[in-house]
C-alpha cells in the first residue's frame, strides 16, 4: 500500500521558540508551513530556566501574556566555592522570569494565526528526495528546518554537550525575584548550580557539569539547602560550544539549539535562538520567492553580525572557566570591589554580558589570578 503524501512549502521539526518563530515569519508571507513536535504538548518538557530580558522579547515580537509572565528579577547573587558572594542588581537590565510552557504556546498561537499547521506527537524520521518522512506519513516540502534542539548536535561533537538536571520545587528558602548562581568546580566542573524563582517559595533549581552524575549532584545540593518538595524533574543535555559552522547544510536549515545558538556561558537561548528563528524565517521566505541561494545565506550573515563577536568572547570565557580551580575562583571573588559590582549592575546588558567577565578579570588586585589564566587566546576577550 502506497504511503500517503502531503505537501508544504516548509516543514519545521521542533515546536520550541526558534522553530515556532521561524514558522510565524514564513507563514506571515503566505507560504504553507507545517511544524511537527515529537512531544505530546507544545512547551513540554520545559528545559529552560526561563530568564529573558524584556528587550529581547520585544525584538522577537512577543509581548508576554499574563500567563507567560511570571515576575521581574531584582538581583542575582553569585556565590564562590568558599561561600563568599556578591550581588548584582538586575533592575536596570529588565530581566524577567517567564513560563517557557506558556511562551512556546503564545508563539505557537502567533504562528497558527498566520496559517501555520502544528502537529504534536509527530516524529521526524528521515529526509527523502522530495521532503521528509515522519512516523505517520511522507511530506513533500521545498525547505526542511531542523529545530529539534541539542539532540541534533549529539552526533556532531559530544564535547560541546553537558548533562544537566532541573527540578521545579516548592521551598521556603526560594525568594521572589532573587536568582542565585553557585560556582564549585569540584561539584559542577565547567558549569554551575542555579536557583531561579517563579515566585515566593517556588522556582527552578538546576545543576550542570562535565562528567558528573547530575541526579546525585542535584539531590546533594537540595539536601544542603533545607526542606523542599519536588514538583517536577527534568534531565536534559545542554550545548555550550557556540554556533555550528554552517546554519544551512545539505538542504537543511538549522535554527535554535540545533544551530548552537544558545549562549556558551549559560546555555540560555530564548533571545539568541529566537532571533535565529526570526532571521531564518525571513531568509527562507525570500528564498521561496526568488529560488536564490544567496537569499538563504542572509540568515547566517544576519545572526553572525548581531551575535558572532559576543559568542566568540563567551566561548573564550567558557574555556577559562573550565581551566580554573576553586582556589582561583575564590581569589577572584576576594578581589571584587563595590565599584565593580555597581558598574556591572548599572551598565550590563543581560543578552550581551561578556563585559561583566572582562570587568571582573581586569580589576585591580586580581591581575595575578588573570596571569594564571592568560594565554594568547584570552587576550581576544579584551579586543
């Protein structure tokens, strides 16, 4: 019996922020777009911590619904291995915590209003000569977009992938508006632990690191914090190696995490991956009109023009983090002055934050530590 075949201009595998924004842009130009999502629900599972700047949301064309918007972040407490800490005031950076489940649904609604068809519990299986094949049918298309996230990168370079765990919990020690970031190279090598509030007494607690048992590590972290109740557990890989070489390859367009568009420093990517979806959607729309490959190449050019330099510096900062030990981190924290904290609080951009790292490493009194870290490569941070 012959397999049923349908036709779309574009098929997008992956119903997260980048894929849905890409769909929204293309369908707004009148093209037929299908988004397939392997899970049972758009917005699930919620891997993301949910932090984003209001300016970033504005740039991707989203004014959050009341259900999407959780609350504003007031400050971020950064904690060293020895327990010393400093606190950055986040009010000037206009950072908010949102529900990723609701954000994804909100963008899905935008895309659907433009004409996008969305199907859940539908799995991409392979590309064909005329399109793709899913677990249900063969679909003809002119362009295939891979927005499946980190799973698309696993066979490219496993060294860019870290294990992570994030629990939604209720606990009295989670304070509304107060983010915490905890560094400890022995417990979370190459990364950190985090607490992101969703309100008073509830939020997301996560850890990531290279070569660790994340389930044991997060359980140990929570036991040290005090009483809590776990509402949800998510285990997922994160990508910290920056953008892949080619966003278009062998007839496939990669967006979001599948293109390595999450920040190398934090693995966050609502804004940077979201703009990848927007730029890809615009370029694909032009390509469908002209059949000119140069139009498709504008996607990567635009994204690199906006984020390339920042991601290069974030990647270098990540290499530094992976080289230092707890003693070195403690030394850096001891050197931080109130003036530096004030400068970061007032001038930092949440989406382009390498400036904070430069300030923290370039301060008076920390240069001996910097000399330990310095190499010809690191000098690029200051260029």
